C-alpha cells in the first residue's frame, strides 16, 4: 500500500510539472520558481528530476514538523486568552489589502515572538549527533563514534536561562528585556553545520497559517482531555481535540 501510494504521488507531481511545462498553467509560485531557477555559478537550470525531488521534499518536510507545532500553538493560545487577543489584534492591524504578504509577515512583531515562545516550550525534534573525536563531558568520556542525543525541550526549560520557564511569555524575547541567550541554548531547528535548511520556510508557514486562520476561527479546547507531549523523534500532543467556532 505504501509503494502504491508513493507511486501515485510521483505520478501526480509528474503530471503537474508537465502541465506547467506545456504552458497550460501560469503563476509565480514554488513550482514556477524551481523551474526557472538558475545556478549563478554554472548558469544551469535544475533538471526535471531535481525539481520533482524538491517538490516531494517540500510536501513532506513541510508537514511532519510544522503540523504539531501548529497544534501546540493553537493549544497554548487557547490556554492564554490575553496572548491570543494581542496576536489577533496585531494581525488585524497589520494585515490589510494595502499590505503585501511579505511585508505583513515581517511586521508581525508580537506574533513572531509568540511563535518563538511556542518553539521554546514545544520544540519538535530530538537532536542526535555523532561524536567525531573522543572528548570528556561532565566527567564522562565519550569515544569517537558515540551517538549522542539531547532534548531541546529540557534545554529550553532551563530556569537559569529562561526564568519561569513553564510560562508562555512572548515578551521574554524583547531585546530590551532579555539578556542574550547563549549560543546553543535555543535550538528548535538544531544548530551548527546541520541546522535545519527549512527553518525560514517553517517560519513563513507558521505565521501564514496564523494570519489565515486566527481572524476567522477560534479553536476551543474540548473538555475532558489531558494533553501531554508524546512520541519519539517528533514530540507532538498526545490527544488534542478542539472545537472550531467562527468568529
């Protein structure tokens, strides 16, 4: 069943690409950008195989981590009405017909800090690295080749770095209020050479979803449920049922 589904996905994407190449559909979107992109060093365009693979990566990588982050975001906003009201008021104030989407996202200061705070409270990924040379960490010798995993969720709730760490406080990210966070202390997208290549794309996704959904709909927590983090490599809400109400 998996192979059949994957085959269907490849065939559908192939037809969409061919449809665009035949000139039957215009538009300045992700696919159009991929088909017209030119490598500045070689002057070459992406091969159709590369375009196909990039579309697959965007479809899959843009869902697995962003979806649970959105779930945590609406969960925390409903638990903190004051924060939700400030986010909603900012979106209504900034996003209007005279503002382009790119300009609007860049001006959502409080909303951006709220998303950052959700990523602090609920980072999705467990980070795993392999030791390349033997070294000592807190009195423990780790030989080369050791697989070392750490939890950004535990790191992000260190009270020495983030006072009152369990509280949703977007204003803790104000420059005048927060001392510089040490390098490596806030790692929702990893750090170093293998930092997530989709970080900026994820930020745009999260902010866009808020701009589209929040002014139109309120998501209320359904009664009688206990929500906790669960999962292995991807931490997600265990069970999260919400009631959708039009504003």
